[in-house]
C-alpha cells in the first residue's frame, strides 16, 4: 500500500503565529533543518538533525509562506496565464511540503506522544488552510478562465492535463459553492481532519493495549525458539519479566495462529484481535467510526453527490458505485463457496483427530497448515530458511529489477534514515546516470503503524530537476540479536509488491510534480505493484535468491514444485476475507447521512452488511473490522479498498501479457517503464493500461488465478 499523496498540503495561519515561528527558530541553539532544502544527496531529509521541536515552527512558517504565495497568484494584476497561475501553483509551498513530508514519515513510522499531540493540533489547521486556497474565489477565477480557454493556449498534452487536474481538484473541493455552503464545507473538513487523526491514533494505541500476555512457555508450543525469545523480550520491556507478550498486527489474522498448538491461546489471540476498538475504554473507536461516516456523507451531499462512495468513485477508473458493487457481487459467491470447501477439509482433520469442536476463526491458519501438509506434503516453515531478508531484497527484488530495466544499486552507508535498522541504496540507470535513492524500513515497532507502504520522501519534479527519494516500509517481526530475518512466503510477496510501488516512484519522468509517481487514481495505484509480484516465483529470479541462509543451498526443486502446486491453496479464505472487508467499506460509504448508525450500532451494522452480501462466514472474518480499518477511516482508501481487486484485474491481464511476450526481458521492462511507470498521472490511467497491453481489462484471468469459478452470464 502506498502512502497517500495529495496535490496540496496547506494550512492557514494568522500573522501572530508567524511571529511565534520566527521567535522559536531564533531561540534554537542550532538552525532548524526543515527551514532550508536538505543539503544531503537527492535532498534526503536530514533525519539525524530533525528534532520534535523543529516541526511546530516549520509548519507555522511554511503555512504562512505558502498562503502568501497563493495570495500573490490569486491577486496578480496581470491577466491569468498558464505560467503565472498553474506553474506558479506547482512551485508554491516547498517549505511546507518538506515539513509535511518529514512529519508524515515520522508519525507513521516512529511516532511518540509529542508528535501525536502536534498531529492532532495541526490536522484542523491544515484542513482549514487547504480550504483557504481551494475556496479562494479569485484563484479559482484564474484557473477557470484558463480552463475555458484551454484549447487556444497552445499547451502540450501534459500541460493541458495539469490544467484540467487543477480545475477539477478545485471544483471537487467546493470552489463553485455559495458562501454559506463554503462555510459549512470548511466546518465539515475541519471536523473530519480531527476525527480521522483521532481514529489513526486510537488504532495504534489499541494495538498495543490488546497485546496478549502469556504466563508459561508451554502455552507457546509450536512456535520457533526465536519467536518465543522475542516474545519474552517484549514482555520484559513491558514490565512482565518471566512472561511472554504477543503483540498484534493490524490485520484480523495474526502470525502465531498458524503454529500454536494450544487452542485456548489461539482463541485468546483471535478474540483480542477481533475486539479491538470495541471493548469500551479510552481506545474504543466506534463513536469515531460513526462520526467519520456521517461527516463524509454530509460533505458528499453538500458537494452534489448522493453518497461519499459516489464522490470518491467519480475520480476512479471504475467510475461508479454500480461497477464496484458488480465486481464484489461477482467475487463473493465463488469465494465463499471455496472457503466452505476449505473449511470442510479442515473439519475432516479435526474429526479424525477426535477434536470434538467445529473449526473457528482461531483454528483456520493452524488447520490450513495441516491441510497443506497433507495435500501438498509441505508446510510454510520449510520455506523460511530460504528467504533471508537481505538476500530476498538484493538477490531477488533488485536482481529482477536489473534484468527488467537495467538499473543497478549501490549501498550508501553514509546516508541515514530515522532508524538504525534502515538502509539506503543509490539507484542508477543502465548508462550510469543517477535515478533515485531507495530506503528500506522493514521491521515492526510498537510506534509504527501497521501494514506495508511506499513513501515518496522526495518526489520527482521536472520543473526543479529533483530526482526521487523513495522508501518501502513493512512490519516484519525483528528477530533477536544475532538471529537472521527469515521471511514467510507471503512476506516475500509483500517485499516484491512494495518495490513495485517504489519503481513507480523512481521511474517517474513527468514535468509537473502533481503527476509524479503514484499520483494516479486510487484504484490504479496498486496495479504496477501487483505486477511486480510476478517475479517472486519467476524461475530465474527465485533461483537467484531462494538459498538456505546457513548453507547457501538452493531451494530444492521438490519443494519448489510443491509451492507451485499449492499456488491456489487457501484462496477461498484470502478472497473471502478481502471481499468481506470491501463490502464493509462500501456499506459505510454508500450511506446517506441519516442512515449512519450511532456508536452502539456500529457492530450490528457491520454484521448485517456481511449477512446481506453473503460473506458472513464465521471461520473467515473480514481482513479488517470497522473498528480498526485504518485504510478507510484514517487513510486514502475510503470507498476505495476495492482497489486491490480492481488493480488485480489489471495486474492479471498484464501478467498474461508478460508471459506471452517472453517474461523477464529488457524489452518488456523498457516497454512497461516507458508506457506506464514513467508516466505517473500525466495521462488517463486506463489509456496507459491499454497502451501497455493492447487490450481492455477482463476479469477472467483474476478468477483463474484465484481458483474461482467463472461467474454466470
């Protein structure tokens, strides 16, 4: 999942606050590193110099400076031209952009109470400042005049598109509303900024508060020694020496569930996971969920849309609520049918063992592994010794990128991230010219948000010549000191996936930063990253990185064949949990304001939604429940979580294209880079897809990949 990008990062400030910012800067013993462009290569943020106290004055000065820049554009006495309006807007706000980017990186990956408080304080100010610019009538009048005359301005295609993009951004932000409506919109945006930030922070705190404390080592039977050691260390750090602490991830499923033999502990872990955000107390998110949904629905109505989903989907390649509902309706029945068949196979094992219970959600991963062993004669633990993190990255991910695109990587130990666990690579084109910096932050931390994502620390900019600085962030459990970091097959997939986003950012070659890298429709952004997953098990790539971390022996062909044979294993489960999460997302965001339930009705609404859509299958809960669904209530995926499925339709078609055109070749890589990855948002997304593949998208390859039946026609 990529870090959400926005076209403007703005916030209004009164002059008195500007005075405070200048005083605060002057009082510092050392200069505030955020106030000037980074002197490091590629303008990498100087994380070693940035302190928490630098952010407030930098934000305030940056906001005031940007407001002044936009006021100058809006009130320019000269007639509007593309250069003095659109290009000037593209160049505005560089101090605020630097500050916002560094702040977003740290609040996502290395937050603390000071940053969280500042985040909460800033969110309504930033929302108000965005409104101050996008609802400025003089500024919109200039944009509108240029838009109306666009065919007579002699603009090239990308310039014409950026003009259209700004016009549409302002219209969607409410620029054509009356003054009273604008006042109401500003209030809604301010409230939404506050409650979405609150949701994000509550989810992070609740993950920590829901960690499961285990009294005895015997209860952890089935786990590897390194896992148990890490849990003992976590317990000690939390003040429970002699016990074991199992920290939760933000997904419903939890990694230890596939190996723990102690059923009661499995149940405790799953129930703790499912209950997050709905247990009462300080970190309960139900009221926040209902408030976000209601405010979004009200805002959509104010902007002329029936629902928030309709507002969001107007910007996406899917185009409408009906198209998304149809996609989910096609996927749900075969997915649940497959999941029920998978559950029956597990139940047969339980019954043969005289277990005396029905398979439940906390049993699924454990018995799925038993079925895998029985059906395919291998289990996931056999693979991990062959997937050491560093080797997967350098000999797998980088190797595939070099074969496809000719790019090369050189580690830069002289450059630092914000954590000592991070590493930095400089990336070069085939001719030796600099392409980008790439940073990796792969380990989980209690103060790091869940999931995996890509971040542009510096976006490619054709106006300034800036080259991109791109980072991948994962949440792989860090092993005890001296132990290797061994990945699951799924974590290998995530590593390739996130690097697909990184390539999208690094290969960007657009003129206007508004279109750089992953600045594409939300339901298109996952497409290139999903395509990059195909190289995970491409024979030439797999043979290069899948080597035993101790002996260097290659992954045995026999085991590789079993992995291939099991490729569609458990797809009923994985598709069902994702469809369930999708229908929850759409259900919340297809509500009218008066239909949104109160806090006490949040879980009932979720349950009714799952039942109505036929995905209420107890052993397979949604990948995320409403109360900890950060993608849709604290990130950019509201009414857009379907993007993973929609992008996978495009991905599956593109993978077929690669396979039929020779696979891992420079010619194929160069085509993908030139026609799609380099273009960012500078052309219509589906045109890029058609230019690349020469076809319209078809759902059949996706259904085939997931082992699902072809839907009835």
